[in-house]
C-alpha cells in the first residue's frame, strides 16, 4: 500500500494539488476500502474522524474528482460514492435504484475489446470507460 499511496500522491501533485495530512488520510482510507465510500462514511472513518470536518473532506473529494483521481458513483438524488481511479485497473458497478447500494461487478468487463478497437480506429489516446448497471438489488426485490 505505501507504493500505491506514493503513486497517487504523485498524480495529485502533477495535477497541482497540495500534499496535506488530510489528503493522505483520505487517500489511505480509500485505498484500504474494499468498496466505494460515501462522504459520511469517509468522515466517520478512523483515519479522518478527528482529522478534518465534513466540509474539508467534501472539498477534497470534489478536487480529486475534478482532476480525475476519483470516480463519483451513484444516483444523483442519493448520496454519492467515491472510489479511486487507478491507472491500469478497472471496476464496473451495480447500483440499486431503490436503496442506492453499490457493489463492484465480479465478472470480466465486456467493453475492453471494444475500447481497444475504438482507440485504434479513432486515434484517441488514454481512452477509458465507466460502466454502471442500474436495477433493484436482491434485498430490495425481496422486501418489495
């Protein structure tokens, strides 16, 4: 993990973001998380709970998303979830339209070959995609 944190900090600095204790703790929390996290979850996490307030974490998340370091997930009317964008790694997600829960899809992405073809035929560089599927999760389907 220290290497991963160092790599992300390097990307942040290249994008003009200052290296602060709050930034490091936020990034460490996201690196250690097995899933995307909401603003509320991040603010209450052990590393950030006594470090900074919700407004500071929100501003950091916005800056990181604007610079392409984070990905914002979720339905607009619900709480946003945030996850790191790691070059060379990729995750697609299932999002419940009822409760807003988000989970990564544990299956090969069907779009990678299409992405390569589009990059080859158009000449675009650094091409990437974000794939989100929306539906009703099993728990909501059973409850409803």
